């Protein structure tokens, strides 16, 4: 397809700060692309919420981002992807990418023993989205799952290291890592979890590959832009916006760890209740 320059931004949505890990990879890989990030920190975490509520919240975010004239939407939230990707694609007037399939591809590429474990939110685990996608990418793979409900609130509170983080993570990971069969790949099935990667890797040890969906999602975004012929003009400067439905100061304290002085001014966002759409 012939290239059609499209300066509109890429919209990125997460339930809170976790999707910033995807945004960071996206900005590094596609530096000419403008972005708009929306974190629904006012209603995080999504993992324990009923599926229909996650769908409604996700559609409200889709509506808000479409209203900002984006050219592509990224559901950088695993729970939203697992519960609402289908209805988001129905609702959206632009293409929508989720993070589950890219994460599954990363796990399938990393494992050598075909024994993978996934840590994720309750909602993502209940959906079985990751085992289905991993086995589709690598038939015959054994996939263990574990819901880790304490991790998203811990990350949102800025607890990314120290004794509290290590204690909580050991409680989740040590039984999983010592299971039978022994895993060789641990997939971080929530975009909040890479913010805990140093602690996770220290517990997992050298024999376990720790992977997430951020890098492979950025590759999928690049491929889709090329397929659509809608890259941004490389001569034009990229512009970035970040918005949150929660406390702006708390958001900045976490986001600045990833972006430093490259973090744009963080806006307060209000999103409206979504009108009904079919949920099946």
C-alpha cells in the first residue's frame, strides 16, 4: 500500500499507570509518531471488576480517545484486552490493537521447554485469554496461570521495590517457580507488572526468562501502520499528551520514573458513561 502520511496521534489506554510501559516502547520504536495516553486511575484496578463493567469502562475510554482524533487505538491493559477487545473494535472508527496476542507471541518465542507461567489480574486469568493465545502461537505448550490481585494497587501506590514489594512478589512467585513441571518462561500478563521487573527477575533467577507484551506490541503497531500506509511525517515533530482520570500528582510520581523530563504535562480527564452496545 502506498504511504499516506497521517499526522494524527496514536491513542493508548490503560486502567492506570501500567500502560506507560507500552507507551515507552512505542515512543522509542516510533519516535516520529504523536501519542495520547489515557489512564483510568480513578477507577483502577480493573482486574477484580465484573466483565461487563470492564467493557463499559473500556468503551468510555474508547469514546474519549476517538474524540481526540486518533488514528489507531492501543488497549495497553490486559484486562481490558481480555474482556473488551471485541466490543472496542465494534465501537471504534479506527483500528484497535490489544496486548494479549503480542504478549503470547513473546512467551512462545522465549520458551524452550514449552512450560510457561502467566501472572495477571483476576479478570485476565478468568478469561483464559493468555493460555488460548499462547497455545495458538506454540501448540503443545503447557501454561500455568496465577492471579496476583495485590500487584496493581501496589504499583499504583508507587511501591516498586523494597521489602514490601519483595515480600508480596515472593509470596506469589515462589510456589509458581517451584511447580512441576518447572517453567522456563514467566509472562507478565499485566502492563503494570514490568514496573516491578527488577524485583521479579531477582526472584525468578537466571533460568527463567521474564517477558511482557510492551516490545512486541510496539512491533505490532509498527506493522499495522505500515499495512495501513499511515505513518507520521518523519520531518514533523511528534507531540505527546498524557491524561488521567485520577490524581494528577500521584500519576506524575510514577510516570516520571519512566520518562523523566520527557514526560509531558499531565492533564486531568473526565470520561462520559458509554451508551449501550452488544456485549457478546
